[in-house]
């Protein structure tokens, strides 16, 4: 029995008689539905012949053949659900909480991984397709001394609900719950204050009757029938609030308001259910209903076909055969030797049954083809024709077209998972009141952990404040489709190859406008690729080279000074020579202008 928190004393106005009446109403009104669900489970497990049919075929010496194609169909659809599995994604309702949405996403995924949600989700999908509805339980249990969000799969034959409910998501159900048989010793340990009343109930053989859905397990528990009690966990919505009670016959074991809260802080029911189909009478059923007629035809025709192949029809003239039984036995042998006094072929012979065999073979092929085309078809498998090297996007488009027939089923299954995620988020906000750490990235190379409900020191006030309070996050939960690892990887590589043919300046814009996953990571890689390479740092100076350079500079400066001195001296010599020449010219001119004495002569200079 699932834990629903601390035991609460039942209030006086629990109205147990009304709840027992409603529970019996489900047993009475849903007998046909339970019988069909039971037959669906038997058909899935290959138990497709009734005992009367087996006895009749055995008497006829006809082989009992079971070509179980229903299990293959259901298993394939569950495999499609696993390949199309979606992960929860949170988005903030306000800009203030937008940056904290990743923390909410990581929290929900942490709970899913901790409880192996993949297995629970596949079980719910399988139960819905076979039994007519799948159920999950989302609650809070104490583990390792602290409250933890817990998920469990509920067997469909243990679940009951308001028989007036006709919606696929059970949103119009006023009550629901589970019922199961509990060993008297275990019941006394769970409810020690009710031990005496429970023991008296067993000794008096009280309310221990089983209805239709209990037949399978009641036969397995026959040895312990008088050592068990039937416990009903009844959840009802009254005045907009969910409350529960556990009872056994006239004994109230525990009850009270729901201890679980939804994302808005209101009392919530822990059970989440879905149905693939509901007929005009409100009967919930799965995919097996439409497969059963064709499956029966395949089994009967294959059995009949083998029977005709292994038997012969004779015509015998009266009196031409001594012992007819011996003749029939001999004809059935592959090495038969028949002796008779009449004329074979005229008085005695074998009737030609080739046309009947051909007709049976054609009808068998038609039945097999009809069942193969129901539900998963070649397009859904991804083998709908075309070239062998078709792209991943083409394969996905072909698969989507093949799933058109089953899109209502998968859409209701998707809605069921979304409702489970919402309940998980509500339980997280309720249970996670202490400090804990969750991973916020899926990349193991850059693992990052963020604290939830942690205490940080405010540098402005110097006081401790609570950071990342999970109860204050206001987010929306949506589903993002998990990509197909093989085809989507090839498609991503093809898209990146096409983008690479454009100018590098267009890469960022083309990635932003495309539908490739992980755009942020790709844009970051493009920015890194287009960024100019950094300038290399200059090498460290060598002291010897610096000294040599200083010497060379000083030598060059001294050489320049020497050349300047030589130039100045040469210039001074030139000026001196010019002054001397000018003085000589002046002196010569003065001598020329003096009066020349008589008889003097002048030499030509």
C-alpha cells in the first residue's frame, strides 16, 4: 500500500457507507470493462483459446496454433514511445524567474532519474494500450530522514474510479483509488491500533469477496485467502478539495485531507491516469479490442489449414472396404498401404481438397495482412520505401505520416506525462524545504551544481539570506521532444554542412533561423571560430643583447660626434683660408693704388 504521509485520525463525518457504495458501483458498472481488460492481458500473453475451444480441437485432433501478433504490435508501439520520449522543460512565467527556470528543469529531471521514470512511463503506456488505462502515483515519502518525491506504477487491475467519468484524462472523475489484498500480519504492523478489529474480521470471514478483476490473482492467493484483508484506499474530491480514507469493510484505518499539494499549493490527488479510447458507453479500452477479431481469425485459419494438410477425405462404396476405421488410420500415414477389393478411384478414393486448401491460404493471408496494416505500418517503422540513403529528416517525416493513425493515442499519452511532470513539480515545491544540490547541465565535462534553499551572505547587509528558494519559483512546464539519436545526428550534420557553404558572416543568422538543437552552443562555437586570432606576446628581452645594443648606440653616437668635430675643424680652416686670401687681396690692392716712383717697374702678378 502506498504511503500517503502521516496517519490521520478519521473525522466522524467520513461517511464510510457512502464511499463503500461508490466503490461497489464501480465493481457493478465496470464488470464488462474489467472483463475486456482481463481478456486483453490474456491475448497479449498468448492465451487466445478458450477452454471449450481447446477441448473441441483436441477431440477433433486438430492442432492448437497461436500466432501471437498482438504482443508484437503492442511491444512495437511501446518501443516507439521510448524512441519518442520527451524530457520536461521549465520556462519562467515572469522575466524575474526566467533565469531560474533551468533550476526547476534540473529539479524535475532529478526526481525522474531518481525514481526511474522511464520504466514507469513505459509501463503506463503498455497498460493503457493493453488494459485500457495506465496509472501512476506521485507522492512524498520519507527516505534517509528527509521527504523525497516518489513515483510508482499502479497495476490497472488494482485501480478504480468514478464510473461516470468519460474523459481520457479522468478530469471529470469525482473519486478514484486502489484496492488490494494485504496479509493480516502486515496490516497489523501498518495499523497496530486496528489490529484486533482486523483479526476479528479475518476470523469471521467478513468482507473478503473478490470481483471480476481479482480472479487472476485470487486464484494464486487461494492458500492465504483467510489470512488476508482487502484494503481500499479511497480518494474523493469534495467542495473542490481532495481527501482520502483507507478502510477495510466497516473499519476506518486512516483518513483526512490530502497531504499532497499541487503547484498552486492546493490539496491534490496522487493518482494520474490516462486511456487511449472510450466508446459510446463510457467503456475504456486499448488497442487489443480492434486486433482480437483478426487475431482469432489467424489462429483458427492456421489451425484449420494445418488440419486439412494433415488429413484426407475419402469416399467409400458401401461394402468395398472391410474396416473403415483401419482405412482412415492408414490413409493418415505418410507411407500408407491400402488394400481393398473394390476399384480405386471408382468405388474408393480420396477427395481432392486443393481448392479448399487454396481458399484457406488466401483467407489466412488476408487476415494477416489486415492485422499487419492495423496500427504500426511500414511508414511508422520507417521502411515506407524510397532510396536507401534518405536523410534523417525524410525518415522522420515518413514515420510521422505513418503515425497519423495513432496520433490520438500518443497525444493522450503525452498529456498524461505532462500531468505527471506537473504533479512532480508540485511535490518538489512541497517537500524540498531543506538545502540540497542538483545538476543543471547534462554535459559531464562541464558539470555544474546549483544549491537549492541555500544560505548566502549578503555583502550589503552582512546577513545570511536564502538563495534559490524552490517554493518561490514560478515556472511553466512544457515538453520538449527528445531527438532520435541516429537520424537526428545525421540530419544535424547535413544541416551544418549546408550552412558551412554560406559566407561565414551568415552562419550565425542561418543557425538562429534554423530548427537545429542546441542553438546556443552552436552560436558560441561560431563566434569562437570567427574571432580573430590573438596577437602573440613579445619575447622576453636578452640582457646580453641589450648591452650589445647599448654599446652599438654609444659607439654610433661617438662616431657622429667625431665626424661633427672634423666637419667643424674643416669649416674653420676654410674660413681662415678665406680670411687670409681676402687680406692678401686688400694688401695688393692698396699697393697698387700707391704712387709709383720714377723709373720703377712692376712685375706681372
